[in-house]
C-alpha cells in the first residue's frame, strides 16, 4: 500500500473517530492557495462541535520498528500554514474570525497485517 493510500485510509479512520466523538463533519480536503506564496494550504477535515470549529490535520503512518510518530511531522511551518488555511475557510464561509476555532492533529498508526489502528487526538495545537 503506497503513502497516498495510507493517508486516505488514515483520514477515513479519523473521520469515523471524530463522528463517534460527536463532531459534525463540515468539509474535507479543503485546499487554499496562500496569497504571495507558491504553497497551497490543505486541511484534511473541518468539523464543528458545539459552537467551536475544529480544523483537523490527519497524519498517518504504518507501524514499524523505526517509525517516526505521525504527529511529529507537524512542524512550526505546517502549523502556520494550517492557521492561514483555517482563516481562509472561515472567510470563504462567511464565518467571523472571532468565532471559536482551533487546530487539532489526529495521529493514526495503522497495522495493515492485524487491520488495527491506534489513534491519538492532539487538541488545540
């Protein structure tokens, strides 16, 4: 299974996890071209629970001996890009930037042989 398929699997697992936790899925794979930058920002899952919007970055890895924890791949630059992309989603959807919102990371480690996944939810990174 290639990295793209692993990532897609992780996003599906994270989506089911969030739904079970009471989050309402509003959008998935939102892409925004950041003004003045050649980079695009992407948010994997956008949810709402109560009066708070959650912009969720999903990081997935296959379980192996020397693996880096998936959440460790969210560095400072990635966090900045997520914040700008989250703000652009709010503006696009005519939601005040003063609304309650945060960025979360859902880390998914998959064991393809046992068909199991370990999920960690890091809130308000």
